[in-house]
C-alpha cells in the first residue's frame, strides 16, 4: 500500500513540476529587448514600432498599443492588452485580434472608456478576448492577480499644441498614460501627451517611456524638461517619428538620468 501511495505522490509531484516548468519557460531573446531586474524577477520589454511595446515575464505577456505595421505572427499571445487612446497608431482592432485569445483564461483588454466604446473595438473585445476593463484617469487596478501586476492610469493630454480649429489633439480625460508596477519597480508609458502637471509630479519612476513628436505631443526639448521634473532612473524615448531623440538625450546630459535610445522605426 505504501508503495502505491509513494508512486501516486511522485506522479503528482511530477505533474506539478511539469506545470511549473511550462509556466516558467524562458523568454525568447528579441531585437532591442531591454531587461530590468525587479524584486520578483526580470522584466523584459521589447520595442515593436512607434508606440507598440511587448512586456514579458515568464508566463505573462502584456502589449501596450499593439498596432500596424507590426507583424504579430511570431510574437506571443497576450494575457493583457493596454490601449492608451483612440488614434489608429494606438487603437487597432486587427492588432488586438491578432494577439488575443478568448475564454476564461484569455486576453484581458484595459483601456479608457473612449476606446472600449468604439464599435469595432467593442466587437473584437466581446468575441475575441476575455473582456475589457475601463480604467479612467487616476484609477488603479490589479490586472494580474497571479503575478501582482498593477496598472495606474495617468492623464495624457495637450496643453499648448492644438489642431487648427483650436481643439487639442488629445483632450484631457480621453486617453491614459500608464504606470505598471511589478515587484519594486515602476514603469511609466506616457501615451500621447505634453509635459502635464500630472507627468511632472510623478514619483519613484524607475523606467519611463516618453513620447515626442510635434505637433501632436511635444518637442524633444519639452520632453526633456518634463523628464527632469520627475527624474526617472532610466528614460527611453518612443513615439518620436519626425523628431530627433538625440536632442532629447543631449538635453538630459548631466542630470543623472540614463537615456536609452532605441530604433522604433526599423524597416
């Protein structure tokens, strides 16, 4: 009898170990992938194109603003998708469909209300994912109970740069920047914004992804001035098509902020 109990126990342990092994499969090395150590293990962040980003820890994949022209065929299915705003370089129903799976353990989409109210996005979220969650400016949610990822929505909007009709390209309250916290590290993704008071007041940001492209967001000089105010440990310019990130890096020399320049527009 003890012999059979021992066999059953060993089999159970083997199944458990196998499941654990599958959950902890190593993350593939990807072009320009950035690695950041946290108290819960490394976080890998890969630039895809413009504002599209892939964030990975073993067993969990998060996309921010997946959109064309990224080809997702060789990239993993998402556990979570975060969308910042309604413009097509951020909100792309085809891309959400490409990285999503449905069912109880499928992909969850986190976005501002304006995104989830879009009819095309609403259809994809309903039929191709596990559902959507509205997150408004200033709200925080635990999006991954298993691993403890939390997401905070930060206001993103224009102050000075506006359309010819006088309306801002990005009105306050419509879109979200995001702070993702994993273990002891905080990762900020600005979305399309200028150097707002809310951005300048950010605290304890370890890694910041900051936009710059006129007339839609801000100049490299304006972006650098905002970054000096909240002083992240590391800053990575993104969403900079038409701007020179070298100007941004030059403006931050001597501040103690590490600037990492990546190529977000590889052909």
